[in-house]
C-alpha cells in the first residue's frame, strides 16, 4: 500500500523574515532577536489573548502555526483526531528552564512561579497549537542536534501510511539565547499547490532555502 | 508480514532496587521507595519523594567502569542509564548494541537539568545540558553507531518511546531498539511542582478519596525490543508490544480534560491496533498521579472505554512520579505482572474517591495476566497508551 505524501504548506520564521510557501512576507532585520516574533504577531494582526502568557518558544510556535493554518486550514478538512502534531528542536525548553533556574538559585531571593514552570517542557507548544485549533491526534516532541530531514520524513510518512493520522503539522521550532527558527509545514496525502513530495531530499531543499 | 516487537530484556533502577525482579519483589512486599526527605539540596522544606541512594549508585557504577580505560566523568542521570542498559545487555547475549541495526531511544523530560545549577555547571561542558548531547554520551559509551533518538514529551515520554520503538521495528530499519526512560530528582523539578502546590505532604494516595497530590521520584527503566525471532528463542514467556497511540486533549496546558476524551481516544486507538476487545483486557497500569483532577479524568476515560471492571493500579505511590522514566518503569512492572501472574496492590489506596467507579487493586493478588494496558497523561494535554500481550511459543 505504498502511497505518496506531500508537503502542502510551509511557514518559516528566521533571521527577521517570515516566509509562507516559500514566498517572503513580513521582514524587518532591524528588530533584535526574539522581539521579531511579537512584531510578526502584530503585523499579521493575529489575535489570541493567551499569546501574551506564553513563553517565547510557544509564541514562536503559535505565530508560525497561525500563519500556516490560515494558509491551509487542516481543521476544516480533517477530523480533530486525524491531525497529528510532531515537532522537534535542539534546545528543548532551555530558554525558559534558565529563567526558572534563576528563580530558585538564590535562597534569599526564591520565587518559583507556576506560570514559568509550566513552560519548562518543549511539548507545551504542541499543547498550545492543539488547544488553539482543537486538534486531538498523535503528539510527539523529538530532540535532535540539528533538523533531521531523514528521520522526520520517514517517521511522518510511516504514521500516515499506517493510517495513524491522515495529515500532520510538523517541523522545527527552536529558540534559545535570543536566536530563533521556525520551519513548520503540513503533510497530507493529496498533492497541494506546492506540488512537493514529502521526501528527505525535498525537505532538505526547502529547509536550506 | 507484519514484524512483531518482542521484549527481550528489561531493567529498572529505582530506590527499590537495581533490577526489574528486585523492584517487583519489593512491590510484592508492599515496600515503597517514597520517603520524607530533609535535603536542603532538593528543597528548603521537607518533601516526600523517592530518591535513589547516591552512594549505591556510585558504587554500582564504579563496578561497571573498572574495566573501562576511559576515565570519563558521567552525570547522575547518565550513570543510571548506563547501569540500566548494561544490565539488559547481560540478560541476553543476542543483543548486539554495537550493531548498525540497533538504535537507542532516550525518553526524558529534563535530562541533565541539574547542570543548570551554578554549583554543578562548572563540572561539565556547557553543551552537556542539551538532551542530544546526553544521548550521544550514552551511545558512545556503548559504541553504538547510530544517532540516538530522544523523546521529550512530558509525562507520556516513556510510553511514546516504546510506541516509537515498535513503529521503527515494523519498518525494519532496525532489528533491535533499546528504550531508556530516565529523570532525576532536582531542586528544579521539586520547586516547580511545589509552586503548583501539587505535592502531597505524605506518600501519594492514587485514586483514593483522601488523595491530595503527587509524590515525585527518580529512576531509569530500560526495555529492549526486537523483531528478530532468533533473539527470543530462549525466552520463557514471550511478550510483544501490540499497539500504541497518543492524543491531545486540546483543553488546557497544565490541567487534564474534565471529560477524559483525549485519554479515551489514545486507549481506543491502541486496543483497535492490538485487535483486542475491552472485555479481553486483563490489567490496566494507570497513570494515577494522585492529583484530584488527573485521577478523576482517568476514571472517566477508563469507563468510557468500557474498562471499568478491569483490575487497575497506580505505581506512583511506590516509585513516585518519575516523569520521563514513568512510562517505561511502570510498563516493566506490567511485564513482571504478566510473567508472574501477579497483580500489585496500589500502595496507600484505601477508599475509592474518583468520579466513576473503577476497579482499583488494593491488595497484591494472583491472577491470570495475559496482557497489560499501560496509560499515561501529561502537561501539554498529552495522553498515550500502549498494549503488551503474551504470545504463544512456537
């Protein structure tokens, strides 16, 4: 039952540039580091009160997922339990981990907070995307030293081929020490406007673009 | 033909022992690893948790490395994983960890997060706090040629890692998968759960009317899966991973869904993949953290899945909540229950106090246990389930 899977939409946010389906959108290289994420949120007039409670990693994931799913509204085409979310990165939640650590290192200035601690798990960003879009399918968060096109393509293809999901929101969401990178895309079993098969080779091309 | 995922070795490193059988023996004797600790390293106030004895860990580890020429420093967490995998390798000489067809999967929520503490940070390279570096150190120790996979998905990580192992064996890219789940007790984690006011002042009381929060724990569990029939010929009882699935509640990042629909979905997909009816399930190893909301949610999901009559326990009052290790450690106890046809009573459980009447095992008892459903749930609204089954020897 060999069938093909396709990359059907793509959003990347890095180096002060938002790009959708390979076309450059909002860009402002004068904005330093992670402040660009908030600037993009405003530029695209996104509106979600919970955004301001999120840590930076989730904010990045949120903006990328909003733009991706506006472009390709998977939730209108698929049942909530048939949409998988599989994300990876390198630094896990180390950005907010460091912040939590700061609140507990000094016994005389000890103030751990649940609103910080809750974000000290990388998969919280999957939860945020799931809540926003009522998505209930498969969940997985992986850690790699760098984006692994081979693993991501073969694993996602295997869960679609074995009918564990009908489509998938997947990619790389990384943020640490004021550097950030989102490369988020959708995979479906029908060829979309991008006309790109979901193979490691195609994925590498898009990622390195 | 579908390739099966056979269990060929397993190990638990916990305060209750350094092997699966040692741990199971302690559980049968109703011994818990959770104690009231007065450790200023972990918390300024006393906290109930299950802590691995550091002296024992170091002395066992010293035995492991005596023949090793490289005098490399390992972290507390890495020592647990190395001991755990090493014990698995000793159990079955057919496991070739140096083979290109063998992959290590590490399941952890926080890895070497203790290295963020300024007092420890200087002892290791800065990159050691990255989970992929921790996994590389482990793979290099065993001269495994493949880049390890790391699953970090809150408290369902361990169950997810086992499911992932099964899926990778089905594609035949590998013939052996070593799944290690590990997390350590740190001030980082203790302070976080304290800030949530989620920790009980006593040993946790899963599913009980008087439950009032979790107990934390630490440890490592390792299971070795294979699709090679040649590796299993000497196994007395053969157990396979026959299905598994994950889901999201899409409800709240730090609280479980009130309806249990996410967990129900994961269980439902798991039983369908395993080709098993709810009435055929012998035993459920629940998540049972002993928070009010988690245990209530589970009781609803289990009831909706028509599993309310199935004997079920939680092991959190023995091991504490071991986070990324929990799914693996608790699955291994499930395997031991199947091997010994013995169901473990839930420590500290007296009177059922969850929304729906489920069948919580109070006292350890003999029973026919041909299969086990392991469930888990975690922050981020995630849920996962995995199913283990005995298969006929032929």
